[in-house]
C-alpha cells in the first residue's frame, strides 16, 4: 500500500516542478517587484523599497473603478453561465449514444479553437452591420442596429461564450455523480419529474454549480483578450490595465501591485466560494 | 518504480532525438543557404536575431535584405515579429545579454534607447550612412519616414478635410477614431490638439483633454488597422489620425479612404529607426544588416511595395509612387514634436486619457 502511494507521489513531480518554475517563482518575483521603484529610462525596477504602487492604486479612484467593473463583469458572466449552462449540462447528461457525443463535441469545440479565434468570430457577428443585428432587424425586434461592440453587453456576451463550456462540463460532472438508485428511490416514493429535479438533482448538483461559478468567475477576472477586442479599447478591466502598465508604460512595480491585488481578490473569491454550502466538503454535499 | 524510471528515460531519449533532429535540419539549411557563398564568408553560420514588425514590413524586409544576405554570407537571420513595446522591454531587461541583436523601433523609443545606453550610438563609417537625411542620422539609423495625417471616408464626409481642426466638425462628432493609449499616434494627437487650438500644453493640459473629449463618444480606439479600415468603409468611423504609409496601403486595396497631410500645425514626422543592441555578440553582422537596410535597394523596395518613405536621399521612385510618399522637399514640411517633453508626461497623460475614455 505504502509503495503505491510513493509511486503516485512520484508522478506528481514533473507537474510540481513546472508549477514551481512557472507560477510560484514568478509570483514571488512579482510580489518583490511591487515594492520596488520605477527608474527613469529603465524597464527593470530597482530599490529603494516602497509601497507607493499600492498607495497609487487606492489614491486614484480610476483603478478601484476598474476593479469594480471587472468584478461586476465577472459576476454577471458567471451568473449567466449558470442560467444557460445548467439546462444544457442536464440535457447532455440525459442524452444517450451518438447524440450525446455530438453534444459533447459542440461544447468542447470552442475550448479547442482558442480565445482569439472565438472572439474575432464573435466580433464579426456583433458589429452594427453583422448577422446578429441584421437578424434582429429582419425579425422586427430592432428598428435600427444596436452597437454591441465597445459596450459592457458585448464584453459579457464574449466572456459568456468563452467560458460557458467550463460551467457545462463542471455541472455535468456533478449531475453524473448522482447515483441512479437515488433517483429510482425518488420515483418509487412517488416523486414526479419536477419534484425529482428540484428535490434531488438540483440539491445534489449544487457543488458543481458552485465550482463552475467560481471557475468562470476566476477566468473572467483574469480575462484580457475578450475585453480588449470586443470592448474596442473602451472597456478597461484589470487585465488590460496590467498590460498597459507593464508592456506599454514599463511601470512594472505598479503593474505588479495591480497583479497582487488581483491575486488577493481571486483568493478571497475562492475562499468565499469554499464557504458556500456544499462546496467546502464532500461529506456535507453528499449528505445535503 | 522501475516502470516509472523507464518511462522517464524513454521521454528523455525522445526529447534528445528530437533536439538532434532539429539541429541536423538547421545544419542542412545552413549548408544549403551557403551554397551560393564563397566559403570564406566572415559571417558563416552566424545567427543574427532581428526584432521587427510583421505583415507587409516583414515580407519586404525578408525579400530585400534577409534572403540576399543569407545567400551571400551563409548566415542565418531570424526575424522576431511583434510590436515595439515588447521589443523595447526585452532590450532593457536583457541589456547584458540581449536576445535580439538588431531592433526596429519608433522615433522616440530609439532615441531613448541610445540615450539610456542600451543601444549603440550610430556608426558613421557605414558606407550608406552618409546618404541618410540629417534627421535620420541621430538616435539610431533612420529606416523610413512617415507622416501622421488624417484618413477619412471620402464617400461619406461631405467636404474635404484640410486641417486638424476639421476633425471637430459637427458631422464628424462621434465618428473620429483614435488609437489606444499610449502610443505614437495619441501622444502626437495630444500635442497637435494643443497646437491646433492655440493651447499651451504645459499649462493647459486639462483644456487640451477637454478638447479631445469633445470629439466623443468615440466609436473605437484602434490597435488594429484592418479593424479601423473596415469600420471606415462601413461608416462607423469617418476619420482617424493615421500614418500616410499605412493609409496608402489600404487605399491601394480599394477602401474608400482619402489621406491628407492636414495643416495647423501640419503632418507630424514619424520615423522607423533601427538600433543595434549595446552588447550584441554579432556586431559586425548587425552593422552589415543595418547598412543594407539603409541602402538604396532596400529603401526603394520599402517605398515601392509598402509606401514607406525613404530615409536615403539617393532613392528615386516613379512619380506615381512619389505621390504616396513623404518625399524630397515634403520631408521639410513635417512637424517635429518635442518628444522629450511628451515622454516625460506620457504616464500622466495615459491616466488622464483612461479617465476620458471611461467618460465617453
């Protein structure tokens, strides 16, 4: 028994090394940079140590507003993904055979195509002269084209499209984990389809919903490409603010400070998510 | 445990073989590249890494300089494509051991890099150096001249645009696109707005930004020219501050856009510049590369193929091409901005610009 545990641990070594090399070390470098001073005419920051970058973030109301906007966009997107993703996940779980495979491919395909391809495709769809506006006008829903691009609506549509598969796959896992005999027991005890869904399936899959919500929320919080392209440079979020400071103004200490604040926010969100009923512990979820 | 060890060993072996394969392929390529050389090339098998923009610039550079040099010297010239901000960041971060030997930068980035000691001073002994215009001999080697002017949709704008102030016409309200901030176009636009409206940028910064905000709501802040010209064609954008070379490239493709050099205060001088990294290990090859870039052949190719105006005074082009360039005496009409002042304030301007965008 002990031997097999050691083997399992050994398999984790490559991933651990990659994780330490690509995440832990850069994290501490960023943390260190956030306390350095930007030198005139230099990209790499230097001493003296200072907290001025953190102070600047909170002194200028622009950056807290950017954080607020990012949080709002992320919450909205995660919420929409729950509403749209749950029925799809439920339907796919119940589907059988070839049809289920087709549905799974449709869900997974956007993840394979990459965020830039997806976003550019959506860009073409959402222009004022694109198919979405043309259809809405043809159907008589709109009298004149609506500008989706460069607006919060456009960015939320893009983020939802990009991250919906994560929600669907997470919820699907949770629904599939419900033992068939539990549902059969509900049937035997006289529950109809609606009761079975609301009293059995939904409570037992809330772990997946919460996990999907936190996953989509975290992804939105870090997003850069979608707000940049669909926001047309008008919707600033934390990702675009960090890029502007780091890669265009070379203010690495300030960019690092914003990144640290972002990481802190993500940790807070995950910690809060962990306190949600059914998320913190498996036992509790099963018993719920 | 034994199985795991075997697995890791197999993986390591596979990676080693792949690396050897790649190396052999490279060697073969080098050998074939040297087929036309005389075998006594001073740059045989040397690799020069050049950071440059992609797209049509890459194509014309490859055709006019890279391929001929590789064939002649048996060297390898690797182009790293991308924007200047990443290149500049790398150059500063890797000053002691640069990963790029030669870098294409814009007018103020190159000057700053030379001033900061991360790029070499120009070498006036290069055979083509004396043919450069005077302003192309400082702060790096001038590669091409561009003028920042106005491109507008001539099918939808009723009266021709002739001055920068025309952007504030009522019919253009909400239809003028600016680029993303920071960047040459917007840095220059802030400075020229002050000049056009008689404002002192040093004491009336808020008024200058208020004036720019009057152009809003902005349809987009572009960082991609395909997007900009598509929206100009569709009428979402009617006018934008843009470089002559890029405009002419799209006009050639049939977009209904006219480019003008506006007055008050005039079109703004921009210059693509080449610098050599301070501590490059391939200095001689880098200088040979730069010398070819500023030579008549490459400069003519730039002018004829992508309408980038030559920095070399000896270049002559047909009248049809000359019309699309900042050429000959036109060069003297371009306005040079106080880039030292602009760069000093770019951080603060970016914050102010961000707030303006938020309010639009």
